[in-house]
C-alpha cells in the first residue's frame, strides 16, 4: 500500500481513563507518595485488515498495551506530567501499526478547587 492509500482512512483505537499511581510532581511532598493519574490514549492506525480477518494479529493488542502503560506509569518518577505523556507516546509509537498517537494525562490532585490538571500531546506523522 502506498502512502496516499494509507492516509485515506481514519481509524482509531482509544483506551480511556487508565488509572495508575505514580510519583509525580515538583514539590517535595509530591515525591513522598504515589498520586493517582488518569491517562487516555488515542492510536491512529489502519484497522481494515483486522476488520476483515477478525484476528488479533492484525491489530494492536490494547490489553497488552494498557498493562505496559500502567507498569511504566507506576514505576516512573517524573516531575512533569508532560514528560510522562512523552514517555507513553514513545511506547505507543514503537508499535508497528501506530501512525500517530494522542496521549492525555490528568492529575486530579494538581490544583485545589478543580477536577484535574491535564496535558494532551499528539506525536507521529
């Protein structure tokens, strides 16, 4: 398939609201205990073959990806949610079928009197 054909589709895999605890933040008190984060991932890919074959080998195994992302988050100690988002995007972009990825990281405890602080990044072609 040439590049033009590849760009004629818009298929998405979304994994929403992954909950994981991480050491995250710039303040000393934030570095003492894990804080809850909520991540959402949107993967831009071509799902036509998976749709035709009904076979996991022709798509992204999002159960496996979710486990890998959760493990990465829980074992991380970034200061910024921006840096954590970059790391998650890097992991997803390593998957052969990923053309582009959007990663959202919410930190509910970041600000008083708000639901959360959030960054969202998009990486890839």
